């Protein structure tokens, strides 16, 4: 029970951070930067003290060592990121943390939970989520959801719109356009599949976009 509570608490933290960023809430951290730059080959911080400020307009190229970016996000981070909690707009390279999240991943993410709006790489963890829940409204007055990218997820619970999933429970969330997906696990679900629920493996091929 404690493990389940911990997992849902981590998911709440990521969801809270993403929704706060979407609403444009101000950065509430009290950083004491030693350097005021627009980019840096290295960032080392133990919140709230940071060698290089982790504001959204600072790009990191190289090594990113943060105890936590829980109360602020980072824009473009290239290279290796290590710490407890990391939130990125765009992550290029490898992220190794207890909790990784953000808009886009281009590379490798290892953590207890990896929650990105789109995964253009590999996520390995207990929970992997690559679903953009921002819905769009079409001309017919109905709410429709477009799929977002996912390449590979490996974990206990995986959720995405498309891609490869290897885990115990794998879920493909319904979107207007069905992408290619291959699921290998104890139980697999795809609402657009010929058989929505399948043990062991489930393969689904792309379909045309809604309205075409």
C-alpha cells in the first residue's frame, strides 16, 4: 500500500508542476546564483542554492547535477542529468533521477517515474507516461485528442498513444489518430485494437486521422 501511495504521490507532483507551468505561475524558488549566464556546460545545485541559475531561459550543455528542480523547470538541457527530481521543457541526452518529467524527451530517461508529454527516446521506470492530455476542439463541436510521440517504454506500468511497450501492464490511450504500437506484457490494452484486451502481447497498426 505504501508503494502505491508513493507512486501516486510522485505522479501528483509531476502533474502539479506541468499544470503550474501551463498556467504561467512564477518561479517561487529562492535561488542564490553564483553565475548569471544564458548557457553553461555544467550546472550544480542543491535547491535553493545554484551554481548556475536554473531559470527557463538558461540552457545547459554537458553535466546537470541537481538535487531537485521541483519548484522550477529547465528549458533545454543537453547531456547527462542526475538528481532526485527533474523537470525539463526539452531534454536531450540521459536523465537519471527518482522522478523525470517535462514536455519532450529526446534520449534516455531512467527513474521510478518518467512522465513526458512526448517521448522521442527510451523511458525505463516503474511508471512511464507519454500522453499529452491537451485536447483540441474540431469543427463538429466535439472534443478530440491527437496522439503524441512515444518510441519505447520499459517498466511496470506504461501508458502512451503509440510505440513499443514492455512491462507488466501496458496501456495505449485512445486518440483520434491511431499510431503503430507493439505491447509485450502480462496484460495489454488498446481500445482501438481488434481485441482491446490481450495477455502477453498486442499489436496495432496505424489508422487514418479522425475526419479524413
